[in-house]
């Protein structure tokens, strides 16, 4: 069936009887979550997603897709499937109330913890905990960071994060000068007004 | 200070960056992935920005204003190497050009951080982070496609063969280099080329690509003297089209 319509082109072919095959994955890249530190001293915040074949490619894409304007001091990425997500609440209850107690495993892997404090906003990093699993990380985070109502919690194992190395921190040094990338740098309205004023004078 | 020798260095660097910046910007809206389209376009913009910084230094030395220099010269007045003016082909060609040129470019600027000519050494330090990203981007792509599939490896390999003679044209020698060396402005093209070969070999060794035997590659020279391929003039005409409509326009 030669058709550009995906409803047709993705229809399964009529197979031979008795043949069982695994489902063919879509020809698509994995997604990676991008976290940006907008200013020195500010926490990292979730900015969005890039698609990439691996985490190193995701990092180079994230750098220009999410930090090509405004200001940025650092960046990191993690594959979406490595981001563990708590139950989300309706805002009446704290998401930490829905986190189960997990006894200490004694394993000391570092996990980064993120909070969603306002619906429709970004997840923001609140700190690091030591744990042996994402469940334990959230349980530990409840003891350490449960100070106000949060809608949702994320936990990401630090070894699954592509961090910016100390020597890479100069990647953004010239960024504040790139004002030409902001719409606000183009005074279109002023120019139009000048043009119309000139037209009035000549007519 | 020998101003002629210095200006020659500044012009060839600025022209390389302007022309490659324009060529790479031709991928805007047509990149192989949305994410890459944006990344490659941003780097093209960086290159044009770096060329502007160099044209500003030249302007301070008595040359014409950056826009005049960029948009009103003929092909024979440009000093870029032929590598950067070649038309885009498949993306593998642009990636290989990006890798070979940017490796040389970042090493050149690294050498210039020690230049006795302060405007250059200051600029070199300022744009270090931009260059770090450009080479990180190029090296990550080389590693990715240079180890991925038979098709990606053979495409990159094919482009590497085609591009290499032009890449060696980056280092076209000039009699003025000894003056720059004596004055501590720039160590020279052959010193740069030696560093470049080592770095290129290092990156390529992490892939399934093969470098040609350096002795068998004949460099394509001429660009530094204004002897260009037939591809530069049409590109300049297109690049300056809007400027020529109204050279006094303010943006």
C-alpha cells in the first residue's frame, strides 16, 4: 500500500498464517528532559524536552534549544525514562502525603529531587538525597524537603544525568550580549510609527 | 607593528567566519532534525557575530565599516579559504566541513589568547565558550555518525575524502607570517596545522572513519589571495541582496 497517509501506511501488512513477530518500534529518538540554571545561585528548573539518539547528543541539542536566549549559567539533561514521577495531586493534598514510606536500604546513590509547586509551572530542583531506589529517594525527600504543599515530585539518579562540567561553564559567557535573539530588541512599533509620521508629512 | 600583515590575518579570519556563517545559515529551516536545525543556525549566527567583531577591529585600524566590507566587496577581494564557500550538499558534507574548520578555528583562537595584539587576545578570551560549544557539537556528531550505521559511516567517510584537500587550504601560507611570528601576534599557519592534525587524528580515532595519508592529499590553495571557486560570487550576490536594496537602511 503506497500512501503518504499514516492511517493507511501504518496499517499492518497481511501476514502469513502462524507467524508471530514482535511489534516494530517507531523510527523515533528517545526524549530527554532539559534542566537549566538561569542565574548563579538559582536552582535548576525543568525547561522542556529534546529528542536525541543518546544523552551526549541530547546535551548539545539542549544547549541551543533551551539556552540560546536570556541568561543561563548551567544546564543538564536526563533521559525521560530515568525521571521518576510521584502521584500528582489536585492541589487539595500534598503530593508527599501520597509517597509511601520506604525503609532505608543503606545504598548511597545520589538522587536529585524536584518539586512542582504551582500547577502549570516548571519542576524546580530542591536538593539531593541518598537512596537505593527512586521510591526510597522520595521517601527520604519527604523527611528533608516537605515544607510546603507540592503538586508533584520528581526523582532522578545523579549518575543518569549529563551534567555541565566545570570547564564547560564558559559556554554561556557571551549569551547576555545576544540581545538580537529577543523579540524585544526589535523596535518594530517605533519604526512603523516613524514611517507613518513621515508619510503624513509628505502627503 | 606591521599593519599590513596584521590586517591580512584579520581579513582572512573574518572572511572565513562570515562566509561559513552564511553557508551554514542556509540550513535554517531545513536541518535534519528540529533540534539540530536550531543548534546549527545558532552557531552560524555566532560565526557571523565573530566576523563582525573582527571587521570592527579592522574598522578601528582604518578599514571601511563592517557592513560595507561584508556586503560591497567582490569575490576577488575576499580572503576566505575555498573550503568555506563550497555550496552545501548533503548534511554529512556540512558536518565534516564544520568539524574540520571549527577544529582549526578553535585552535587558532586558542593560540591568539597569547597574542601581543591586545584586541585579538581579548576577543579570543571572550569567545572561548562559543568555540567550546562549536567543537563539542562537531565532535559529538562525529562520534555519533562515525560509529552508528554502515550508511552513516560511509557517508561521512566519503565527505571526509572530498573535503580534506579544501580543509588543508585553511593553512595556505603567506610571506607575512614570519612578521606576525616575530611580533608575537600569531604563531603561523604551519604551527596551527600541526596542532590541527593531532586534534583531528584524536577525534577520528574515536570513530570508524579513516583519515587519508596526509602525504597523498594536495591542498587547494588560492582563497587567501582572492582566487576563488565559481561558487563565491553567486553566494555574495545573494548575501548582499537586501543590503543593496537600501544601503542606508537601519535595522
